[in-house]
C-alpha cells in the first residue's frame, strides 16, 4: 500500500454519524425528488407511480446492502472505483470511477436547473417575473454551494443536516394534509397497474416510471466517499447508506401516494414538477399560503442536494487525482481547510457550464429531464457493478465464513434483477415488451453516455501508456488495512 503524506490527505474524523447520514439523505434530495424527479415519471406510470417508487425502493435497498458490505471492509474516498478495482479488476475500477465522476459532476447541474425553473416559474405565476430568466437563480445557487464547499467538510456537512431535516418535515406535513384532503378517495389501487396511461399501459409504464424514481434514490451511497473524513468509518458509512435508503424510501412511497390520491390517480399522468398540477399547485389550491413552505422546501432541497453532490464529485476527483488516474492537481488539498480546493473550483466551472448549456439548449425543464436520465443510466450501471463486486469480493475472501449465501449471493442477484429493466429503459433499449423507449430529449442520454465511455477508452489507453501503474493504484485503500484481503 502506498502511503500518503498529510498534505495529500483529507481531515480524518471531521464528521460524525449524523452528518454522514445526512450526506446521503441530502444527496438524495428528498424535497426536490418528491417535487420534480418522481413526478417526471408520472407521464409513464400515471396513477401507478407509487408502485414504480416501490420497485425502485426494493432495487435500491438491496443495492444499498451490497454497497454497505463493501464500504464496511474498504473505507476509501475512492469508494466505488476502489471497490470494483479490488473485487473485479483495476480496469473495471477505472471505468466505474470515470462514470461516477461524470455522474456526480452533473448532479449539481440537475439541481441548479430545478432551482432556476422553480423560482422563475413560481415568481412568474405570482408576480409576473419573466419565466425565461431562470439562469440568474441557477448561478446564485452555484455561487452559494461553491462557497460552502470551500469552507470545509464540517461546515458543508452540518449545513446539509439542517437543510435535509427541514425539507423532510415540510413534505411529510404536506403529505398528511393531502391524504386528509383526499378523504374517501384514498385507495390502494394506486399500488397496481390500474391507472397506467394508454401509451405505457401495464408493467411497461411502471418500469419506465421507475427510471425517475431511481433518480430520486440516487445518492444514498454518497456517504461512501466521505470515509476518510468520518469517525469510525466502517460502521458509520454502513449505517448511513442503509439508513438513508430505507427512511427516505418510505417517505417517497408515502408522499407519492398522498399526491396521487389528492390529485386523482386517473389523471395523475399529467402531474408535473411545476404549475397547477404540482406539489406547489395543489398546496395553493388546497391550503392557500401553505404553498410558500413547499416552495421554500424545494429551494432548500436543491441547495442541500447540490451541496452533497459537490462533496461526492470533488472527493472522487481528489481520490483519483491523488493516485495519478486524473490530473495530479486535483489530488491537492488546501493547507488550512484540508479541502480539495482545485477539485472544488473545477466542479464550480463544470456546474455552471452544464447548467447553462442544458438549460439554454433544451429549456430548463427538458434539460433537467435529459440530465436526470444521463445520471440514472450511469448510476444504475454502477449499482449493478457494485452488486457484482460484492459477490466476487466476498467469494474470494480469505476467511470463508465471511461469505454469506444470502447476503453476498441472493441479495446482489435480486438487486440486479430489479435494476436491469430500469437501465434498459433509461438507455432507450426496448429489449423486452414491458420496456418503452423514452422521448426526446431524454432519449439522447444513451448516445451521450456511449460517447463518454468512448472518451474513457481513449483516456485509459493513453494513461496505460504514459503511467502503467496508475490504473492499478485505484485499488489502494488510504486508511488502515481492510478487514479481509481477497485471494490473489
């Protein structure tokens, strides 16, 4: 194992269990997900969107278990790249890191787009503010999140804890009010395919809708890259990954049910992230000024999620820059704050560029849909690889009792079975009759991911030629020795 000097290390023990838990919770952006990501699947799943959320919850929870098993043995800022490298092969680890950095570089842009169109759209309906001036609000969000990231992980994580708590309380309260308003219209039929729309009838609509539900779960693993900065990381990271997935998953199921029965499952396919048929719109219609709390909770959530996403992307870029896979300058930390400041500045630039390009080219709502689909495709593919990594890693463990047939065999296989249809749906590959292709611009996501992978091949070939040992170093762990060393 290659040692790392203090100048190249993050601040160990800087954050505790609560902050790490809320890193995953805010990375999932429950408020923003409830208001926009999950409703984006309503056009596919209609009144069966609650069932689509349950499908995504099962797949995510099973995957969270596999990832937590790896995180408890291999605590590293390299997280997924390190896991895949040790369990499968350093080449796989490289492409996992390549894809994962791509995803989390785009996560803040997703939230800044939502911030822009939510504020501009709401101000337009209330005060006549020009709806096309969404981008100043996005840039303001980028500046705020960038400042938090540069202040250090302690400030950033504590801010995430506060923001995450606020949004959960507000949306749970709104969900309860929606259920009360629905009264006799509360029904368990939303847990079936009865209300799927005509163009996506039956189980095909559920799987297509689950693409956006999985986007709402994406981020539960965001605690993993904070392993080098967490207290008792092997236990803390495991708790955060599993706890956030289960707790927020149940919140998603309840709030989606509440919105469906309140609006009407038969017409729920028209439910959206903004306008009259949205969380803000229903809150205004049902409870007057209560919509202001929903609006503020959504804004709160976008900032919290962008903050968490920035922490993940910069730690991954730092870890890969530190070992020479990415440019070495990304592996530097600030002498005083111990923040990977070059990685943070790079993320700020990427966030601004991606937000403006996607928003101006397709409109902020369509740019959001395209960005979300891009993220989902890569994240689901990485989740599948993490389940494979769990199976292989524990099968190769020196201590035979460490391999558990259920935990390291059945669970990963079931997780992959739940995730694979969503991967195909997100990529627009109608390999089965129950998978329906996505519409433009979300349908552009598959080709864009393919281009990114081709670029990854080019970078990999050049890296192997210029620095043959860099790829192998992805498997290095930067804390103490892991619990079980796999067989060679």
